[in-house]
C-alpha cells in the first residue's frame, strides 16, 4: 500500500475577485522511501498541494474536496488534535525561507527540543541532547555550542540545515521540502542537496521535493510530477520526464532552459504566451492557450493517458511524436 | 573585444560604513566592492556572476552613478565620469540605463504603462505631444507589447510583461549601454527564455552593450560574450565565455560551475563535484590574503598572507590565484 495517496484534491481560495481554484482535482500516490519531485511554475498549485497535505490551509483558503490517505488514514477526516500528532512527527516540512520559519526569539536548540519533547515525550535534558545530535548530523560545526545560538547568528545555509535537523528529529515517514534551496546560493545549495540525499538514504523517509528548478529535481528525485494550472499534467520517472517528455508543456519547459551542457549560442525556445490567470482558467487543458499542438477537444476536460512503465500524461496527443520545432516562437 | 572599450573601470571601491552605539560612531566598513577593474567593449555583453554579497549589484549602481564610489575610476566612452556634476550625470543617463530585477517593485503602480515608458522622453525633453505618443507605441512594439496596453496599469500584467515594460522604459532614451541587474531571476523558466531572447534581439538590432549581472551561471553563459566572476567584492577571474566555462582556472569558478544541478538525470554521477565547505565570509572583515583561502581546496601558506594579483594566464584569460600562478592548477 502506498504511504501517501492523494485523491481528487481540490483547494480553493476566496479572493475579492471571486473564488480561485489553486489545486483542481489532483491525484497521486507515494510509496515509503520514494523521492518525488513536484515541478511547476508560479501559480501551478505545487505549494498549495503541500500545505493541503499538512492541513495548513487557512481561511480564505479551503480544501473543498478530495481525500489524503496517509498510512491508511484520511488526514482530512482527522480531528485537529490527531492532526497535530501527525504534523511535525510523521510528516515533517521544510520551507523555502528558513529565516521566517524559525522563531527569532528562541534558540535553535530550544526549537528542535520542543518538537522532540512534544512528539516523543522526552524530558528537557534528553531533548537537548537529541537537538545537539541532530545538529551534528546536519553538520553544524561544534553543535554543543551552536545549539544555544539564535537563528540570526546562523547563516542562510546553516539555518536551512537547522530546519532539516528539526524536521528529521522525530524520524518522520514523509518529509515535504518546499523549495528548500531556492533562497540559497548555488555552492550552499549543493551542500544542502547532498545532505538531504544522504539523510534520505540513512533514514529511508519518503520525500516530496517541491521546486521550480528542474536541475534540482534531476539531481534528487527518482520520480517527477509536473504541475500546470492546478493539476498534474505529466508524471513519470526522472528519466522519462527528462529524456522523453510527452506533454507539450514539459517539452517546452525543458527547451526553454539555458543549459550548461548545450551549445552556448543555441537560441532558447521559450513557451509563447503567459502563465494562466487563475481567475480565468480555460475550461479544458490549462495549457491549451499556449500549446502549439492544441486540438478542438482540448477545450474540454482532458483525461490522463497511461503510457506504461509508470509514465502518464494529461494530453490527447501524448502518444504522438510531436515535432518540437513547431513550438518555437 | 574592440580596441576602444565603451566602459572602463579601474580599481573601483565602495565601502559602506557601519555605525554603532548611541553616538553612531563609525566602527567598521562593509567592503562591498574592494578594488575591481574591468572593461566592456562596444557591442559585447560582460556577464558579472557571483553569489549574494559578492558586490555585483553594487558595481552596477556605481557604474551608473546611482551610488557614489569610495574610490576608483570609471571611464565611459573614454571620458572620466568619476567626478561629474549632477547635471552631467543626468545627461549621462541618456547613454546608460538600467533594467531592474524586480518587475513588481520597479514600476510605479499608479502610472499607466504609457506614462511609465514615456516619462524618460519627457524628462530628457526628447519628444513632445504626438511624437512622444508615437515613440511610446514604437517602444512597446519593440519589446513585444501592443498599443492597446498603453492605458493599462502594471497590476494587470504578469511578471514577464512587466519586465518588458521595464526594458521599453530603459530603451526610451536610446542608450548605448544597459546594466541588466538580474533581469530574469524573478521570472518563471518559460518566461525567462522569452525575455532573454528579447534582450539578445535588441542588442543585435540596436547595437547595445550590456553589463549583465546575475547569480545564475547558465543564464550568464547563454547571454554573455565575456564573463567576470566575483567573490566578496573582488574579481577572481575574467575570460571569454568559452574559456571560462570550458576551462575555468580559479578554484572558486570551478566549484561554482560544479555546484550547478544539471537538468538531466542521465548525467548523475558523471560529473565530478567539488563541494565547497563553509559559507561566504562577511565583507566587514574578509579573510587575509586571498579572501577565498579558508574554503579553497588548493590553499597553501602563501594564500593566507598575500593577496593574489590578476594575471593573464594566456589569451586574455585573467585570473587572480597563487595556485594557478605556480602551476598547481592549469
């Protein structure tokens, strides 16, 4: 059985200009120990998906429909108290900005210890020792001293490592990392990704890595879910997604990247048009207005096509060989 | 590179004072830019890469005289502009312009697109009345927008479209030289490619010269003819694009390039990764000698004592590193 199974998740937000559907009928599942990358641009619904799993959607947002089975139980049916026992313990989360997700008036050690005391029932002294141990694990130098530092005394990379230490302190079965390295410089990003990979191997936790950076996904994830306009448009192994993308959006995304391994003078092939406006979503495929291969029936809801080997795409034409040259502007 | 550089910067420094205590005494300096020299030839794009705190944005502002330099010389079209008057500075801005990173913060939300793009025409008295209107429409077309956008406000536009407005505004005065300060970092990947292509087309069509500032090495490689690598207010390496990316010499450049995740799972494990340990030190008290030495895998005694000078490693490939100089790195 899958560790996590999301079925028909629908999350909406009330705004001044009407109700916006940020996630629109998303389904996917994740096995224990699996690393899944969720890729998408701004407004694709990737962060709202993770917040929905954690049940951290607050008004004016609302989870309108769907089921989120975690370890056999529907998280959406749990009481608040039960959910609190899952959150931070069985499912942990790392956010993009470690400065705003750490409490500035508590020491790093107190914050990690709090989690451990709360969920594992350790006493103060034990919890402090766990905190030091976790900081050592994420390679904070002289952790027995730094445990008493405040977040502002840590650099950006160290803060993100402290967040990882906190998230892993209760041995979660699932770790959700929402753009964990976006705020970091590339040399620091490399350190943090390396660390996450290593800890994943060690603890066997499943990871959902949410990012806009295709390079980061290729380096960390075995499987990839591509989101556009609030729903999944393609799912497959990293190899399938990067080597044989079937959905025109995925193809366009890969073609528009300036890459270090491409000829330096090669002209970029951008996706024409603008990302969808969530207030005026097309009735069918959200990508249709920008798609070079659209058909009339793309204006109706499009089903997911199973392409075999765990690869699937939400596109009528995903079984055809599409000529990318036509996509160039 | 052509013989006569359009922009020449010599030993440029910018120190920001740090004041502390009730009396606000001057206790230290943040050495944001600490002795930087480079030149940009007409028609070329010099990429300026570096991590946060390397001083790349400060250099862009110094060159445009948006910030006064602490010391050093800036020459534009052969003329020293280090100590020019406010009036001369205004004139200078007809020749050099800037495109900012944040397409949300850099456009006045109360002005229409037409007002934003035509404002420089009014300030510099370039065109009036109908001519101004026509020129504004022409500018919008140039960046891929339409005349129907004239009376709309920035909030009706997406990030990519706003960045186009910012480009049209910069182009209004027909500058020769544009500082592009992280112009695509706030944009989604699919939109980023649109804007990069636009910048390239405009350079070709209008014969522009760019100083392109970015933390993204893939983007810089794509758009630049030459590239300078910055670290803590110093340039470590400058070379033609192909030399820098195919044969990086400075250990920092090598580590920086190796740290970029490649969007191809098939490449996993094939590339050798030099993982840098530690963080970028503070620019208030940069390390002695070569400021990279505490993180450098090649550092030896001399590196902590003596600051390496920029030397030509062959064919104009400039690098400041003792290990390169003594042949440890070739």
